[in-house]
C-alpha cells in the first residue's frame, strides 16, 4: 500500500478585455492571428505595459484563496523555448508572486480536506499550435492573454480529491466574474503532479500530467497514474521523472518528454516593467469586488433556508441561480409566506421544472436572471399553489404562458379561468357526471375489499376523471372526499 501525493497547477484565463501587457483584444474564437501586435509578437524594442485589471482580478482570486498579498510584487522573464511564443521567453512571476501561502477547504462526497495554496502568479499565455497531419499551424491570438496560475502543495491523495478541487475552483472564479471556466475552450486547464511512496517516506518521484482540460480527466488521469506507478514499484522498478499526456481515447497516460529540471529555466527581472506596489486604493478596489463565495453560501443556504446539502450544492452551482433563488424566496416572504416553506417549494421548482425549461430553450444557468420568468413571478405561482388558489397542474400551465407571453401570472390565471375550484356544490356536479360515465368502475370498486390493491388505483382513476372534467381546477382534496363518499355509499 502506497501513499499518494498530488499537487495541481491550474491556469485560468482572466476576463480582461485586452491582453496582460499590450492593448490587443483578448477573445476566444476570433480569426487566427488577428489579435496580435508588435508587443505580444515580441518585436525588438517594444515595451510591455501591465494591465491593471489583470492584477486586480489576480488579487481577487488570491484573497478568495486566503493568500497573502505581498507589499511588493514584480515580473521576471522565464527563458525557455516556446514554439508558440515568438520571443522565446515568457513574462511571469517567480520570486514574488501576487498571492502567497493560502489554502482552500474542499468538500464533497466522502471528501473533506484542506489544500494549501503555494502561490498565485500572473503571467502571459503562449499561443496555440494546431497539428494537422504533417503540418503544424500557429495561432498567436492567445499569446499574451492574461493568465493566472494557481499552484497547490502536494496535499491531495486521490483523483477524486483533485477533481473536487478543480470543480470548486471553477465555481469560485465564475462567482468572482474573473474567468468563464470553460475548460473545453482552454480558459481553465490543469497540470497535475503526482508521486507515490511507502507511507511515512515522503514524496516519491514526481510525474507531471500536462494540459488536462476537464475535471473528469484530472480524476481519471491521476488515478491511472497512481495505479501505473504502483505497478512499477511492485515490480522493483524505478519511476521515471517525466511529463506525460492523458490519452482520452485509450484512458491512459502516455510519455511526452523527460521531465525538465529547474535549471532548464532561467529567470531574470523583467527590465521593462517596474515593481508593483499595491496601494490602499488598489487593495480596497480588490476587497470591494469580492462576493460571497460558493462554499460559505452553500452553508448559509442550508442554515437559513433549511435546504439539504445536495440542494444547496445544486443551487450554488451558478451565482446567478443562487441569486434567482434568494430573490424568489424574498418575494414570497413579502407576500406573507414562511421562509423555509417558500424555500422548499421554490428549490423544487427551480431544480426540476425550470431547469428543464432552460435546457429546452437553450438558456444556460448563468443567464437565468435574464429569463422571461422573473423570480417575483415564480414566487407568486408558488404562493398561489400553497394557498389553494390554483392547482399545481394549472400553475405549471400558467408558468409556460408567462414565459411565452410575459404577463403577470395572477392576471393570466384569472383571464384563463384557471383559479382553483373549491365550491363543494360545483365539484359535486363534476363528481356526479363522472359517476354517470364510469358506472362500471364504481361497480367494480363495490366488489373490491378494503385491502384490495386495485381499490387505490381505481379511486385515483376516478379522481383524475373529475379533475379532467373541471379542467384541472377542482381542489383534489375535496374531489377525493366526495369520490370516497360515493364509493362508501355504494
């Protein structure tokens, strides 16, 4: 049995409008090599200038990860050959990164662990290489894009823990609005370092798995690599320190290159960028931009609204969804509804019916606040159902009509005649009509015993028929009582 050590290097593209050291547009999917200039292409004599928004966003992430912001931070040139970076060095941070010595608590199914953050440093991204057969194409649009690298200590032990870390970090940066977290587009990607050793013997020989672009691949790649290294040690072999790639088609890691050592890099201070000293105004702007983060918000929703851990997790998946939920509950409260009762009902509508409609309409969860059905309208429907003013069936019809027509739900329900029917005399008319139509069913019910399983099915059938007669308006409780009385009467 071996002990595993996993550390992650997560790279996130910051959502700055322009690149980190020049004024070129920073955008995914534009025509190749259109967002370039002499600075990001590394022409001789050019002068980079720091994008202050990139520094502010980087510090927001660092503070959210409980990192210390140093009094001074600066940039170095990392000398290394990049086929997709023309100047053959990268402007990065080495000696004094913008965020230092933090931590994050990861929680999930059978997971609860504190992971130390070694550092967060700001740098420029490289370009992109596209390989087609024997030809390699280079797109420099990405070269110079604001990139924040978050480096953990080797505190994780399983692929599942690393997967959860990535999921929580992705959610965090989306909440902060500093990264869209689209791993498939490369705006959040991870390199994973893993080693195994006998318990108590410390770190083993490290293997790096490069460019993992989904949290699932992080889990699969690490678990595969832990197993592979275990087989090596069991056979008396030595694990080679190297860089590997995850082959998603074969579900295995494969060699990429022998692992470089620290001396393969050469750092020296970037001569064209001054030392950055954050002043009080800058630090205040960072603090003012911070929001309630996903994990604390989940815990608050559980305590304040009585949600289960699973419900809180699902609701907090997107900040906009959690905002929508809380706005809807607040609107229900203003209508005199109990907080926890409103929350229970609203969370069920959100996680079932409304999520289904959003998928059907092609509306992403993060855009729910622009959805036609506003939180206040959802609250009105929930309250009307709870107070017996409209049936659940007609409330859902009304919801679809509100989405289509944008009308007030209460007005729409009155216009369509969908209010709940609670007059016993009018309900009795429908019950008697069903009695006349379904004489054989009533007769069969009279032949069944009290414990006969078919009795419940036949009764439910008759109740359904009465509801159908009233267009779903009749109060099901009154219908059930009257149908039961008729059956009893025989």
